[in-house]
């Protein structure tokens, strides 16, 4: 029985979700990731802006330079995207008992042995039946959730992944078992997972443009140079029977927060394309990360005894310090400890390229909580923000110091913490 693995990819997922919120964006060049000219990277780029050279993963500064004046730049809103991804997963679960989430917009589905469920004619082969089932699955996602999806089907994850890319936009591509060689070898080398831009540059310099060029290398130094990649390619084009493998489940945004889980740690980091020089902006980014980890802790129903700060400087030196406090999931308390640790680590006057905040030494709800002796202590704002985010999305509300700050002088300080409610942020050039 041949393996039949499907890779389903939600086309320009973040852009597609934004278009559900604002239908006027349909047909327009859209970039999701941040405001035009801002720091950070492009999360998603619509098909309309890609001919100008804008791609996901590039810096917003570069995307701003390449994008046309009418391009719409949008900031991300994490909570809303996860909700739509979960709805897509519910649809996929109707079609196969074996599903894995690879990322927020990519899923692997095992249809091996499901041919009998979908065959409609006695003389119809399994390929036809499974391809039709996958087309019905994509059509159901479009009809019920209004999101476009593409899918590839093959005898392995890699073949399915490459096929889904060749099916875009909103198509389905099946590679029959035994046809892998004819499918892969004409493709550019970059289409094989594991070959990145730098490896592609080296291969091009060595005269290797297609995967066929790589496969036909004679014995010698050049073949030895690419032995690892060549071994993967030869395995995929061999057509050998192999057990189906979907890989492991990968939660959205790599945040795994089931209720009550008090094992391990909770952490979030952010890397900056342009290093940060301004102390006010660094503290603002740290508060934003404190919000994220505290929000996740409350989702689990837990508190943390230990908070950890991570800084990476422009010379790649990494500073990590931790502090033990009373168990908490309250943003001001966590940020107070983090800001103290930051002032210790900020003795090196170099720009910062990465900041991170972590919670560890976690305790569950059964752990006794120390009551405060101060009856004038302000009510924690975190649960109130959680209620707002549950209704309007994670980006709907933030502590004021965590909103994207303007450029400030090195000695300017921030005001007291308070909450501010924000609508969806959009920047139109």
C-alpha cells in the first residue's frame, strides 16, 4: 500500500485573515508584519506585492523600499490568527484520523489506507480518490472559513511539501509514487527543503541550477561537497517504499500552554533587524514580552517563582540573569524584576539585537498565595486585559509602555504604567 501524505498550506495566511477583517484589502498589495519603515520582518506578503520583490522573512525596511506607494502595511495580531488556524484544523480532522500541525498555516495529513473511504467507482484508482478528497477538503475550508488553501500529495513529507508549493495559489498537486524523479529533477535547487539562499548561491557558483544538475554530479570533490543534500535527494527520487511519517505536532507560534501545565518554562524572545540603541525602546520591548509570558501563564492557570532576562548585544555576546520572587503572573511585578535585571546587564554600552523574558520554577493553582499587607495595592490589570483580548484579539490592549514608542532621547523616562485599548493598527502608504 503506497504512502499518501498531504501537505496543506494556507495561502498567504496572515494576509488572508486580514482581508476577512477588512474586505477592502482584497486585490491590493498587502504586507503584514508592521508599519511601513518599521523594525522587524515581513510575516506575510500578498501575491500582488510579490512581483516587486517583497517576500516573507525580509526586513520591513527592505520591504518598504521595494513595495509600491499604494501598498498597505499592517501590524500582526497573534490571537486572531490562532483562532482561524484552529478552525481550519477542525475541518481537516473530518477528512483523516492522522493530522499534524507543522505551523500556524501548514498541516500534514496521512491519507494512507483511506482510498476505500473516498473511492466512488469500482475501477477508480487510489490516486484519483485521494486527490478528489483533498480538493473537497480545500473547498470546504474556503466555503466555511473563507480562507484559500493549496495542497500537495506524495509518498513522503518532502514530496508533499514541494508539491504544495507547486500547486499555489489554491491548487492541488498529486505526485504518484514512482514519479518522484520526473517531478523533482527539473526544479530549481532551492525548491528542495533544506537548501537555503546561501547554499543556493554556492550551488549556482558551482554550476548547479536544477536538482537534476545535482543528481547528475560525477564522483569527485564537487559531489563530496554536497553529499548530505545529494543523499536526501537520491532517497526522495528512489521511489522506495517507506512508512508514512507526519513528524511531530508543532503548536501555533511554538507556544504550548495547556491549562494547569506547571512543567518546564514559559519564554518569548524578539530579534531585531536593526539593533536598538534607545533604552526607552528596549524597556518597552521587554514590557511587551512580560505581557506575553504573563498572559500565557494565566492561560495555564499558573504562577512563576523565577523570572529570567536575556539580552544579546550587537557583538553577539549574550547576557542572561534570573531572579526569584514571590510566585506571580502579574505584569508589573514581573516587569519590575526584569527592569532591575536589565539595569545590571546594561553596563555594556552596545546596541541590542535580541531581548527575551522567561518564567520558570512554575507553581500550580493549589500552591498557597502570599497575601499582600497593603490594602491600597492596585488590582492586577492582567485578567481584565485577558477578557478584552478574548473578545477582540491579543493586540487589542496593552500596557501603555508596551505600545510601539517613538524615538526618544537616551535620558528620557517613561510615565507610570496604565492600560490603553487600541483598535487594529493599519498603515497605508
